[in-house]
C-alpha cells in the first residue's frame, strides 16, 4: 500500500453531501445501519433568504452541520469520535461505529489534537495559479470557508522567496463587493499564510524538504494535505510519486487535484490513470473540470428535479433537440503551442460539454451522494451512439480585417505550425440510445474567434400538435416553438420562450421570454467555479469531480472520431475571425431538422 493510502482517514471538514467519514476506503468492522430521514437534501434546494444561498451562507451551514456531526481522528488505523454516533448521516442511514476504549484519542486543551489543512499549489508560478487558484483560495478565506488552521504553499521550479510569492499573489486578489471595508486587512492575514518552496517536480529530495516545512507549520496538529497539480500533464506522475513517498500526510487525509487534460485519447488517459493509481487511491484523485463548478451547471439538477413543471417534459416525447453551445470571441493570441496539440474537440467538447450533457440527460439519482450522481452520468455516456464523421463539422479561423483592425488567423500565430490542420471550431450531432432520449439530437458547437463569447444550453421543445394559432404565427413553426435557455456565461440567466398575444383588438402572437436574470434577481456576486471546487476538494465532496470510469466512457466516445479525423487528415473549413463559424455547421443542423438557437435574431 502506498504512503497515500495510509492517509485515507476521515476528513475533519465535512462536505455538503459527501458520504460519512466512517465509510472510508477501509470500513470499520463494527458498523451497523439504521434508516432515518436525510435532512441534508433540503439544504441543497432551499435558501434562508429570498436571494438564495451564497457561498458565505453555504460555508456557515457547513460549519453548523459539522458542529453536530462526528469528527473522526485516525491514529494507528483506529477511529475516534467526538460526538454521538447517531448523529452521523448518510443518505438515510445512520452509521453507528463500535469503538474500543483503547482506540479513542482523548482531546486535550491545547492545539496538539486539532487538525490543519496544508494546500500546496504545484506549479505556483504559472498563469492558472496566479489568475485562478490563489484568488479562489483568498475568496474562500474571505468568506470564512477555510478551516481555522490552514497553510498555503506555492511549489515550482522558479527561484522565489516567500515575500516575492506574496507580492505576486497580491496583484491578483480581489474582495467581495459587499465586504470592502476590511479588504486590506483580510489580504494581509491571507498572505501571511502563504509560503514558497522551490524544487523540481521529480525530486524526492525537494519534496522531503517541502514535507519538513509543512510539518513546521502544522505544529503537531492532525495533518490534512491537498496538492493542486497546476502543471503540464507529462509531469503529473513524477510529482504524484514524489509527493506520495515524501510529502503525504501520515495521520490525516491526502488528496490531489489533477487539472485537465487527462490524456489525448483512451489509451493515454488509461495509462495516466493507471500510473496515478500506483500512488493514489481513486477517492484521493480529484479530476477537476472547472465548468462543473459553474453556478448554472450546478443549477441543472435543481431546475430539473425540484420543479414539477420540467421533470415530466424531460424526454423524447416533448423535447425535439438539445444544444450545447460554447463560443469565444478571441483566438489563441500567441498561445497556440499548447492548443495545437489538442484542438477544440479535446479542449472543450470531450470534457466541458460532454460533462454538461451527462448531467442534463441522466436519470434521477438515488440521492445527492457523489457516487449516485456519477453512476447515472456514466450510464448516459455508455448509452451514447458512436459519433460518425458525417455528423461532425470542423473549422479553423482565418485572418480578417474589420473596421481597419486586422485580426490574425490561427496559423499566423508564431507558436502554431503553418500547415496545422488542428480545428479551432467543431460542431457535432450526438445521440443517446436509451428509452428517454431515443432519436433526440444532442448538438454540440464550440469554437474560438467567433462573433461572441458565451456558453449556454438550449432545449427546443416539439411543435404544438394541431396548433390553433398557426394562421396567426406564420409558416415558420420554429419561430413559435417553446425553448428553455440556460445561459452559463456571461450574464447568467435562465429564460423560457413562450408564445403570447400582443395587446390589442387583433389576434397577433408574439414570442416572449419568462426571464430569470441572475444579476437582477440576486444581489450577491456569483462565486468563481474554482472556489466551489476547491472547497469541495477540501471537504471531500466528489460530486463535481470526474471518476475514472466516467473518464474512460467519455474518451471511448470521442477517441475513434479523433483518430479518423487525424488519420484522414481532414481539412477544416475556414471561417473569418469574428464570424459565426463555418457554413457547414448550418447544414449539419439542417440535416437533423434543427436550427441553431444562438443564431436567431432574438438571441
């Protein structure tokens, strides 16, 4: 068993819907089960305020739940509990551990038995760490979501002092708009918790030195450690190997967040997973897809499973097609070297959009437990029909001059080969061969250098049979079709397109929106996706992280298509920078009797 395996102790910081800390990889032999009602489900849907729960409220609730739940400590493999065993809930079950007296760890009045979390950002000098990870950690600290005792370490090859790291980090920190009064004070307190250690990613010696520093700051407390791998995937395994043998926790949990890409195809993904599992257990690996932390993606299951008006409609009987649209209004801008090795299908479709599709199309899970949700997502992915090349359109943006400004083409980027055929745009039609979705086209579209920046889900419903008002609404039935739009970014919103009579003596119909615009409805700032996912990783909540079999199923769907495109050297259709993409995407939609929703005048 690896040294990481020994750290599978019960997390002190409980997740919002995570499984019981006693149900770790190694179950206690004396557990018994009693059915009870799980009150946590209501917390996922209801807010104490009309504005809905913000991150701060969720953190407060998390602390309240933790105060009445068992907090387990592990010493020499034994479990100790500080509160009544009947208080530990998991999906309608109470876990009652029988603990021998000699295994109970007595609490002391000092800090020796208190726990601490050490967060190490591996690759701390990179753009992702500077722009996303450190600001997200500060936001969590600002909202009071981090534990009382925590330390943040930056680890990278660059030579840097603690002061230089703090200076670098301070330039990217911002405060919540409703708490500006103590912003500078909070920043100073946070930066005092940030330290730096320079080292190679494959050096056992350097990770031993990191471990020594971590222990100094942990001060003898129960040690929990989180490593965020913000580094290229080709050095993931080296870093994990060194952390496993030299810097993992000996008496608490150790978790590793792995940033995408998770390989280039089924073979490389499986090889990466196999290598990681030499040093980690599956429940220690947190594969992060930041799109799953987006507020509107999080709201998908709430919208569907807690609103009676939507659940009966969520099937082939009422839905004509579903569209997942992702567009950026900028190109690679001098950073095409990385992108050229992956392309838009691997970078956006295989992970972001496919994950959202699985959440959208899954059956009702048994509970909100992470494993129950991920089980349903895997079923969707395994039910999907192999993607045919004739159901795919790829494109690449070319240079364009607009208003006297010249925008470079993809191959004008100096980091991109001049003869590159890597697609910067792709559209595809996918199908789920199960009873709920048989015959419904799921259309994906993703591209760079398009006319707008947006990410949205569009649910187009079927035409009204025997519509009495066809004469009043014209011959284009698509213009009168109900459509549910979930705008993930920017300007988060949910709106439903309905037909409505225009006021007046005549009978003229108009298409109107029932609109929930988040900025108008909620005064609180929406947390960044990385904030939610980092908090979940600290609390041990795996619901929004990708499991290995889920990853295998996703790659199994796209790998044959990618292989065919690359072997045939399929030439992408060129489209001007700032346009709506290749014309072929319209023909693809028309082939399946669909019209792209984002191209209508109303959008």
